[in-house]
């Protein structure tokens, strides 16, 4: 099979004994001679790497859906995600859920099992000044890729999407949880806490 040197600047194929590119006069003394079969193998490997790296990056929509890095609209909710930077897909075996304050200033990761939240329990650093929130206000339960909430407060209650819950309730992405208050006439109560379920 015929050998040749590929110019690293212009890409021209030169005879293997050339020390200078015929097209652009670039020095070829350090360029190794190759052949068509070697180049094809190398190109196939590079294409495979590019394809693999594209699969490794994803665009995460606010709704929690994982989209390919080239997707412009979320496949789940149709939201425009072209302005969301692709991030490395860590291929987690389970979904990681967080409770985020509606103003985005606080995030709490929900771990597997049960946890009590309130002014004197988990999330107390955020809830301690929310006077409508009880000391142990609600229980969060994470079971694999599902999250439930259960009200523990006998005074100011727990609300999901502005509806008071009476029993254990499964949460969905973007559900709004009101601890100690709900929205009345478009206004939230300052002494209550409002959180949204998200995934990361």
C-alpha cells in the first residue's frame, strides 16, 4: 500500500520522502508517513470518540428531564432549553431529588429513607425564622425514584400545589410545597416556607 505524509497545515498528501509540503511549504521532517488503511482506522476511532463524547453530555430541563446535548426543546415538556449549557451526564443509577426554595436561595438534598423537616429538624437553617413552620412540620420519604411528603403539623399544615394534604402524598417535579401556609389571592405568607421539588 502506498505511503504518504499528510501536511498538518493544509492536509495535502505528499510523497513519504518529502521534507517540505508541496502545497504550503510546511516542514514535514517530523511528520510520519502513513497509508490509507491507517488513516481510515484513525478517523473511525476519532468519529467514535466524538459520538461517545456527545452521548456523555446532556441538557437538563427544569422539569427534570434529561435531553441530548443537541436538543433545543425539552422532549418532556416542550420548554426551550437552547440556552441551557450541556453538562456531563453522570449516568446515575438513581435520581437525585432536592427541595429548592422558590426564590432559589436554598437547596436541600433528599436522601433515601425518611427525614423530618422543621424549625428544629432538617432544613432548620432555612426554616428557623419561618414562624408558621412547626418544629417538626413534615416528613419526607424517598423510595428509589419516588418522593412522598407527610404532614406532621397540627396547626399550620402542609400544602402541595396550594392544596392542604391530609395523608402521605407523592410529589412530582415542580410541585410547590407550602410549609405552614398557602397562596391566597396570588400572595404567599411571609412566615411560611415555600419549596419546589427538583432533580439534579
